C-alpha cells in the first residue's frame, strides 16, 4: 500500500490491523469474517483484542458470547419484550443457527482457524489488567502487548476499530 | 494518498471505504455524513453494507430505522424509563426533527443522493444470506459482493468501520 | 506513512485521525488510550468528536459518562437486573476504580493531558448544531470544524471510527 519505489520496502505486503473491542456475538463475527477474507486475499492480518473484545479470546467466555436484544433496534424486538429473561438466549441461538448454515465456524474455532492461516493475535495488556486476566485466561495463540507496541506494529497498515 | 511517483498510478485518487454495520438511526447518519463530505471533497467513496447495516439499504426498513434508548447512556434517559414502550419512538422523532432542521435528508433520500453523487454502494453477500434477503429486498443501486471482493477493492483506501 | 520520495513531503509524519462518536464511559477510553500511545510513539494525532462523542468534550457532561448495563452482554449482568435503577451507577463506579488503579486519569484530565501532549481536538459543527451546543458548552482546547474540513485534514492519515 505504501511503497515509495525508491528503497527495499517496495515489495512490502498490504497489511490490515483490526482492533476488536466488542464482546457481543453479533460484533465478534465482523472482524473475523473480514480477517478471513483478508488472509484469503494474501493480506497480512493483525487482530488486537481490547476492552470487551478480550472475551473473544478468553478460554471460558469465547464459547458463550451473546446477541444483545435490548439497545439493538435491528433485532426488531419491542424493548419491553427484549428485556425479558431468555430473549437474548433465543436471539443468540437463532444467530448461531444461521451462521452455521453459512458454514462459518463458531468463534473459538474461527479464531483458531485464523491463527492457523497466519493471522497474528494480540491481547491488550491494559485491558487484561483492568479485567484482572492473566495469560492463563486467554488462548495461547495470543501474545500480550501494550498499546504502544500495537501502534508501532500498525505502521503503514489499514486500520479498523470494531 | 499512495502514489509512488514511478508509474501510471501517480494520479490515483484518494479513496475512502466505509463499512456500515449498524441498523440504528443514530449510527446510520455518521457514515452518510462522512461519505457526503468525502464526495464533496472529490474523494472516491465505497459504502459496504454488512450485518445490521444492511437495513440501511433494505427497501422496507430503511425508512424506519430507530434510535435505541436503552443501552445508550448518551440519551440521558433513566434505564427503566428508556425501556417503556414508545420511548424509542419519541427519541427517533426528536432526532429526525433535528436532522431535518440541519437540512440533512432522511436515510433513503440521503443514500440515493450519495449514489447520484458517485458513491458506490455494495451489499455484503454473506449478511444477505444470513438475513435471508434477496436482491429484490435491497435498493437497485447496490451491488452484491463478497467480503473478499470488498478486500480487493479497498486496496490503498482509508477504511472506516461504523 | 505515504511519502513518495520525490518531493519535500518525504519527512511527513505518520498521522492518526480518530473519530470519537460514543458517549459511554467504556467507549470513551479506547480512543484516548490509543491517542496517548500514538503521541508517545511520536505519531501526529487528531481527535474529531462527533455525535454522542461530543459529550467527551462537553464541560458539563465529560465528568459524568456512564457504562451502560443493558444492551451490553459483556457486563455479564442479567438483562432484567441490568435495567434496575442504580445498576449503571454500580458498573460505572467499578470501571472508574479499575481504571484509576491502572493510573489512567478520568476523561476530563485525560483529554487535557492529550491536548498538552500535542493531540489536536476538533468538535463536529453539525453535531453541535443538532444537539444545540455552542462553543461555551465545550472545552476551549477544541476547535469547531465541519465534516469537509475533517476530510481534508485527514488526508494520508490512518483512520479509526470509535
């Protein structure tokens, strides 16, 4: 993307850095789908999990992300009904079923698949400290780095905050 | 943005690719306002509608996007009150009135205006399949593409995920 | 980031433009943490406050941003309970305490610190009009600009929409 034709970096690869900040199921898929498309197109991919997005790589949470029903007008569920116990579970089950039909894996498998395909996984140190998580809590494929390290590695990349 | 001064691409135009992923009224305007400003500045614009953002180009939904009141602390509506039937409608009406005062069109007109101004509209194939939408359901100005095609067309562009 | 090696712009600095659009406490920190890391890495930083994000620089609101509990499955609070009066205050207090432990300042001090460190602060004119805010309502470090001015100043920058 940013070669200048005058030095050895001419062949530098296109790079996409995606900051994953959400812990809801419906916002966990977009970064993974885009990262997958990018890897299939030969683009370098870094995924940086921060704030609620850390749950996407937490061993005990990544299998249980949910779709929020209240505060999400796209669900077309009346607000009072959306607040009823169980509605979020219904919406989550429905979404998982549709995603499975499309042959997309569940979050944990999807992340492992991306790691195998060469995407780099990073966990935000500050967010881990804030949520009192240790390296035991997250998948071993993820490397823990600080925000400054992320800034340095994302030089020249296209950025997405999801 | 990324000319290298050594080949025929020297005059390549600056490009902005906006991924529209939200179906709430308050998050439907930012991509359109930014796309409009970009077109007026002579920047190439691609809008990629995915996940809940597909509702922005769905014929039967684009006129009825709503502002969520619960889960949105910026509304300054107490949580219990925000959950009352009708509060979201009140907030939506208020926002539409303010936006109209500023001479911004409603979502459907705004999108048509952007298309006329040369912005390219794309619908995400995977999201359409997931929501069981066909090309009959979305506006005809939008072209249906996959995530890989989007990755390829966004090379060298500035990216936004909204 | 995008020098072409053939003109005086060769030494142009890497630049990050962050669009801040959210007024909840948990989504106010990510842009500030990233902006801080960028400044510490010597990267130019522009922060553009728009829509609900304007509350981050509103004198009477920036000290009182809250964490939403409903519509945020990452809070792991049952939906009915999340809607109870006071739950958002509890979550907000908990988050503030954790952030303080990490030596991060509160929002108002954080923004002042970033301004002192050379980050540029911009308020979106359209959003101010929509919310009926005047320049008296926002901090004096912020300059009011339109979306087109923002598009022009963000040329060649890496973009984030938060």
